[in-house]
C-alpha cells in the first residue's frame, strides 16, 4: 500500500508531496511508521544543494515512530517497538568506529546512494540522509534505529534524532562546558535551543543567546538563556561587555556562516573554545591572521552530530527528560503536516521560529 511522502525531485526544486511504494523490509532492515519528524536546517541545505545527496530523494532525518515489520536477521527491535531514527549509523569497522568516534564513521552515509523505494509512478527514490523521515512510513537498516528510552513520548522523541543529540552533544562532548563557565550560542533554531538547554544542564553561569531575529528572545530565555542579543557588527564587543571584558569561555555556532563563525571566535576569552555545529557552504570562507591565532590561544573545532553516539547518549538524555532538566516541547514552535514542510523551509530561510515538527 502506498504511503505519502515529501519528495525532492531535483536539487533546487520544491518538495512534492506524493505517494510512494515501499518494499517489505529485506534482510537486516526495519519498516517504521513515523509518529513525528522534525524539519531541520540540513533538509533545507539538501534541497537547495548546499549539501548533496543522490536525488530524487525523500528528505527528513529527525524522526521517531513504531516498528511495523522487520526483515530477516533483525533481533534488536521487534514490531510494536518505539524507535528513534539515527541518520548516521556507524559500521563498527572503520578507523573512526574503532576509536569510538562513531559520529565520524566513514560509511555512515553509504546508504544515501541506495534506491529504497519508488514513487507510485515508478520513479526510483533515494533515502536522503539514510532514513527518509518525511513520509508516513520508511524502510531503514536496523543500525538506523535506536529504541525510544522509557518515559519519552514517541512524538517528542523525534527531536532526539538530530536537534537534541547535536545541540546537547556540542555543549557536553565537543565544547565540554564545565560548571560555572560562560557560554554564547549563535543561532536560536532547534539545535541552538537544545544547546542553550544543555548549557543550563552543564551549570553554565551565563548563557548568551544570539540570533538575527529579535523575535526569538522569549524562546531562548525559556530554554535557559540569561541574556539575549540581536546579531550585529558589535556582537563580540557586547559579549565581552557581558563577561567582565573577558569574552565567554565557550561559543557554540549553529548558523554555519563565515561571519558568525568569526564573531563566535572573537567572542571567546583568551583560551576560549568555539564549536561550529552549523553546516555552511564552500563559499563561506573564514580568515584569521597568524598573530591572533597565537595571541588568543583559542580553539576552533568542528562538530558532527554533536560528537554523539546515540546508543550511549539517548539513555542519558532520557534521564534529563524524566527529571525535567531537558524540555523537548520547548524546542517546537510549530506542529505541521507533511504539506506544511515547504512553508517550514520558508520560515527557516526567513529566520523565524524554532523547530517545526511534522506530526503524522
Ligand atoms: Zn538535522
Ligand atoms: Zn564506521
């Protein structure tokens, strides 16, 4: 039976909401009925070509749902189980995996080239970032699902799949924020809001949220921001002003833009750390002079999927959720249907809102 999906027919084309035919799960595969899927900035980047995957593709990589069927040899989940989709499954065999850095698995996106389904007209479809969550149902490798931890509602659990693992991980695993440190978060979308909450959980003494829009102040403060700045040419100076002229200990950049990365770095103290979570394009060139690199003694690091291992980290996040420290609902500013995804892309382009969540 056909299911509805949001298909990217070609890079730069609008998404088409159409029927697709999914095969029964093959050996090692799982069929999942989606409960919810978040609309992430990376979906927009895939649709406009900033990031590339084979097309036509069903986008969507932040989802959760219920297993409806499993293929031969699948033992880790069974029909009826609630699962979070993991768009970056690790192979367990490459160099990164052997070091435990599963978020850097060399084979994580091999599945993007597979044909996993067809439109009802017979066009081959690729699964975007492996999991094709913008659809009522999907078929994925068993390594792309993690059991939903106890106590986390299935709909909310979708957010764990990208925004929360990424934003929380950027703060806890990449920047390793310590109690009492000061933190600035640039970009108040789904990932940025998760980073703000993570900084609060880490015990940051000051959390400065920065965004191009003045409208996200309440969202940011609800998540735990102590200060809010609308981005401008003077943002780095304002942040130093808020931190006794020092600069923050940690900056988390969630925009992927050269000017924001440079501002984030300029906002940190001598010896401060900047973690870049945002995914920018090749045209975004950031420059530093040799003297300032020496003088400031700062660290600038990239961060993939929050340096997260879903198997290790989801139970930890569930503990924070159960104890009321992490509020997934506070990330969501809009609940939409599949048909609402194009409008959600427009909102992201315009810098409006937090996470839009497709609820099936
Ligand atoms: Zn994402
Ligand atoms: Zn690997």
